[in-house]
C-alpha cells in the first residue's frame, strides 16, 4: 500500500486544518491508519489512529476534544480534522498503516508509512 498525506499548511493559533491520507495499491479498508507527528528535535508520537472499519480510535491526550479522525473507505481516505490549533501542534504529520484490525497504540506498530505534511501554527 502507498500512502499520500496532504492538507498541511500554515495557520494561526485557534484555526483549523483537515489532513487527508489517501491509500493506493490496496484498499484502505484493509488497514488501520494512524496519524503520527514529529516536531523538531522530538520523537514521533501518535496523534490519532483508527482501526479497520472504525473498530477503535485512539487520541493523544494533548489533542482530545480538538482533533477528530475519520475514514471513508469508499474514497480510500482517512481524515484528521484539527481544530483549535496551538503552536505546540507544529510538526510534520505522517500517516501510517498496518493490517491489524485494531489500531496500534505504538508508533512501532505501523508497517507502512507515507511522506509527511508540514503543519505550522503561528501564535
């Protein structure tokens, strides 16, 4: 499977962005999908993830109530709606996939990775 992340950009604090992760090569319904971010000088952390057929969702504590993950397998796409953005959300956001039914809670649980998309939140 190949993953294409898009939708990043520059936004002011308090603003919103919607990231998209589109799968090709295999249907997205065969995969759990995670959004993982990496800020400069920091490790990669899971932001949100969704299992196959929406079996489970995972959110980092820092984004609960602000971010929402959803999937549209008819479009082979998983979305990350990001609201009330903060400067500390600035990072490169990657989408990643794994064939597990339940979305892995660990970054290491994802086998397939797309390229990142930059999100910059200005104060």
